[in-house]
C-alpha cells in the first residue's frame, strides 16, 4: 500500500476542457464510424489530477471514485495501465487524486482530457521518455478526442477526430451552460435525420469570415430530443450565436471580453449550471508541464 508522502515529487496537472467550435459530419465509413471535420480549442477551466508516487508494484489508486464508473473502467486508470504495458521497467505504483469540475457528458472532453493528463503526467513521473507521437497513439486507444489533448494545440481535426492540424482561432471568452440532462451519443448518431454529407471545407477559413456557415451537425437532433438543451440554447442566443459542443449537453456562446461574458453570466436564470472561461490555443496542461521540466 501507500508509502510515506514526499511533497517534493507530488505534483498537480490540469485537465482542461475543450470546445468544438464547429462539428461537421462529412461521411460515414464502412466500419460505422463517422468522418468529421471539427475545430478544437482549449479552455482555461478544467479538472486537476494530482500524482503521488507510492511504494509497491503496479498499484494504481484513483481517488475519489466517480459515481457509476468502476475505477478499472475509468479512462485515467486505463491510461496508467497502457503505460505500464509500454515499459519493460518494474511496474511502479501511483496514487492519483482527481479534482472533478467538468460535467460528465457535457461535450467538453472531461474524460478524454483526464486520460491525456494521466498519460503525460505519468510519462513525466515515471521518466518513461515516450514521445508525444507515441502518447497520442496510446491515447487514441482510449478515445478519438484524447490525441488532441495529448498534443496540446488548438487544431482543425479530420478523420474520426484524430488527424490534427494546428490552428490559431481567436482566444475569446466563453459562457458555457450545462443543462441538467445526459446525452446518449449512440442515439444521436443513429438518428435517420442526422446530417452526414456536409461538404468538406479547407483549413484556412475554418475560423474566419461568416461564422454562420459553420455549425454542429448534431445540434438539431439534440435540440429536438432534449428540451433542456433547447431552453439553454434559446436563452444564450439572445446575446449572439449559441452552439452545442461535441455530442454533449453543453451550449456555448463566444464574447470578446471577460467583462461581457461575466455580464451575460450574471443574468442567467437560476438553476442553470456552467462556467465562464477563456479559450486558449496552447493547452494549460502543456504550459504546466513545461514549468515542471
């Protein structure tokens, strides 16, 4: 079990949220997966993971456990197990403490971001010296969104979301609302009315010009099936375009300044959860790792 704590080697890393500034479904593959084009940007808001080495052989302790998610099924533990399989060194033990702020099922990448932070954090703690490319390959085994968090730059993404090209969208402020419901992603992608043939676009104009050309192709289906999401979208739309992120429940609106975003946030109806934060093109995770190294 746990050995003595050594504060010198205990460290905390962020697991930032992301937004899909747009999400286009451009086709469907023979294996059933959908071809996408999307624009990822990180947020200065997210979970935290604290890493504490322990005496022992191969023990992975995650605290606290998430409701309805057995620890061995949690992406953080699965990421740690992948790294253990990747090395021929004696297995080492670790305690990971999760400070959870991101809503589960919100479409802001909470689980994927946690997994990426586990991969990079344990690569640092255990001095495995695995490359970012290899860590991204391991991350893809855990989920299509994990590689963008591993690589740590805002990206125009294609394929199932794993083919990434760095981009530099404006680092604006966002109001993000989380309605009180959980989205069934499988249900959304199985709907007959889902748009699956949006024309492909090129990278350069992906965040310039007329934003009305870009949308989330899942949004109409989600708004139809989940009235709580529709209510949040209608309320936030008073202040400008409000859009669904990913295939989760969160709705976001973009604002040029923090003060404007906070003004909108202060006027929200009671009972609506969410947060105000800034978009950033370099992941806060990578910024913190650079400080540690």
